[in-house]
C-alpha cells in the first residue's frame, strides 16, 4: 500500500465507520497518547523498566499502526499529502546531513 492509498483508505474508513473526523486538536491529543503507548512499550521491552502483567499482551506493531492512523487523519484534515511531505523532508535531510553523520564520531 502506498502512502497515498493509506490516506484514501483512512478517509474512507473515517467517513463510513468512524462517522467523521475528530477535530484537529482532539486528534493531536490522541496522537500524543498513542506515542506515549509506544514509549511505554519501548521502555519495558528495550529499556530498564519491567512489564506489568497487564502489559504482556501489548503489540508494538499495533501501537505503531495506531500512531500512523492518527497521523494520517491529521494529514487528511489539514490537506497534507504525506507522500509529497516525506519526499521533500528526505531531500531536506539529505542536503542538511550530507556530511553530518559521516563525521559524527559517536556513530563510528
């Protein structure tokens, strides 16, 4: 699935099953909640915190998909084409960081 297809699919789902988009501020808050859930998993799976019994069935991939879903909602609501945005962002990073990472002693 392309990013454009994902944006269309999410829009179709929102307008049929979801009834309508939450407003942009609500979706921003939801996005922060979902990112927090990923941070919680990462702190336990790769960090030093331990899992609680209630955390055992949490699926990192599903939580990442939740973040992507809400991000796509926000892009759709604000008329942002994520394909174009990502392509422009990668160009910016390629120019800005052309030598930066190569010269970073911490990465060697």
